[in-house]
C-alpha cells in the first residue's frame, strides 16, 4: 500500500458518527430523561421487581378499554369541572390546578377535605378544582399569576442624618392637585397591556387587602400588611408648593422603592375552605408553590403562562424541561443507587392536560406527545400489583402494600 493513499472520507465520517464524534446540523430532539431513569431503576431494583409479561398484558388491557370506550382528548373536557373554553383563561386555570395537584390524603377517612359547589360535594383532586371555580365565581382571580405575586412601587421619605425611612404622609398626597395626581403604585408583571387590577379584576384591590389577606414583603424581607382602603394614590411628582418646602428641609429626600406583594395564607385558606373539619392538606406548601411560581413567571416570562408554553415550540419534552428548570416545585427527583433519577410527575400531567384540554390545538399543540410517560397516581402501585405488573416485593414493602400504605 502506498504511503500517500488516503482513507475513504465517507468511511471515516460513518465511524465518527457511530462513536458519537460526528457533528450534525440537525438539533437533537428534546428529552426529559424520565425513561432513562425508569430503565435504570428497573435494572437495579432489589425490593420491587417489574414483570415484563405482566406489563405487556396490562398495557394491552388498557389499550383495549380505551378503544372500547372511545377515549380521546375530547373526553377530557366532558367532566363538568374541567374548563370548557379554549383560551388563555383555561390555560391559567389548568396551570394553577396542576401546580397545586398533590397530596389529598386524609388521616381521618370519615372526614375528608370536602368542597361544596353547584349543590354537590367534591373531595380530593376534584375538591381542589371545585374550590378554584368557587373562588373565581366569588371574584377572586386565584388562577391569575398576578394574584400570587406582583410588585408595587411607592415613594418614601428618607432622612440621611438618621438613616430612618418613613412612608410619604397621606396628607401630602391629599394636598396634591387632582390634575397632578399620578398613581405611583403599579402592579407590574412585565406586560403593559394586561393589568388584572383594572377593568375586569378591579375588585382585587378591595379583596386582597389587610382584611382579606394580602402580604407585602419589604426590602428587609419582613412581611408587612398593606391597607389600600385607607391610603390615597402617592404622587409620582412633587408639586411646586411641596418642592419649596422641601428646599427648606434639605436633610430629607424622597426615594422610590419596589415591594413584593404576595398572596397570603389567610386568603388561600378562604379559597380552599372545607365543609368538614378536615382542611386541605399541606396548605403552607401549596402557598409556597404559588409564591414561587408567581415570582418565576414575573421574572422570566413576563407574568404570562402563555409565554412559558410558547417558548416550548410545540414540544412536550421541552415544556416539561422548562417547568422543572424554572419551577422547583415541579422538579421531583431523587437518588437511587448512587444516581439522580427523574420522575417529573406533575410536570408531565400539566403538559398532558394541556394537550387534552385544547384537543391538540393552540396551547395544546405538540409534535412529540409520545415523549410523555405514564405518571403514577396515588394507588397505582396497588393496581400494578393486582394486575401482575409488580411481581415481587421485598420484605419491607410487601406488608405495607397488602395493608395499602
């Protein structure tokens, strides 16, 4: 063989590609990593064994029943509590619903969390959905991100000599001429064309007050109550008469500060009030989810859930990844046999609900629905054991499964 003989470039390219060394102009499709985690757990599990033949039989049984019952995405909206519209309001409702969709177990089986709505009593997940509808009927925009979190700008007076800061006197605001009064308190969510505090949601100003439970987090992180019923609009500019007085007192100056306004536990408890003594479990955790989601939407998506969905570019896997990347409450991960494993249960439920609610169109239009996996529900392990999917339990799990724990 001659020394100057060159290797076949196509053969080299094929070899590099097989070794994962080649470059491709086509972007790799998004993947959640959930199936990889499931495969790892399957191959390394000791206490629980998944029966391959039992799994195939269960899958065939589920598929046959879906065909027989003509189940499709259109069935999702047939339930009386699921949204019927195909608009942004429905999107906000579904996001809120799935954001708070966790843990409805009651210690007392005779006194479950129960919501009465439309002359019916609803428990568990349906109780949560009914409570959201009831709140909206009462004029509380609980499904709006602006209800969970917003920012408020106000003017304060500052005394440099002592470092103390006081709020602008209400009387000074009252003396401001009507032609010069400017509302300095803004509920900003990043979108100038949408202000839920005005027009259709104007009642929120009265509802989310000291009496109904609105909290404001000041600059030092301490929560303070805002009583908007007793305060006048703070002027954005200082009238000439006040500027003369200000010149006589050079030691004081005004400063604009921004406060975070958060939905409170009192208001959330009112939204999810129960007909029984059993309240909605984990109310504090659900409150934290709303605070967290409101801040994330405000900071990264202009306060818009629709913008979040649009950034997924019609990909279920991308939307799931966005949810777990930006919202820690959707990021259910754990350690198993020295490896981080992913479940992403509620993130996938949210995406699947959008796909079903919008019947594969608008906010539910996705090109890779097959990327979603089956997500476990509260008693799926019992059903899996009964159907032969789970064929073996370790000692520490067998007794708990038989006792349905």
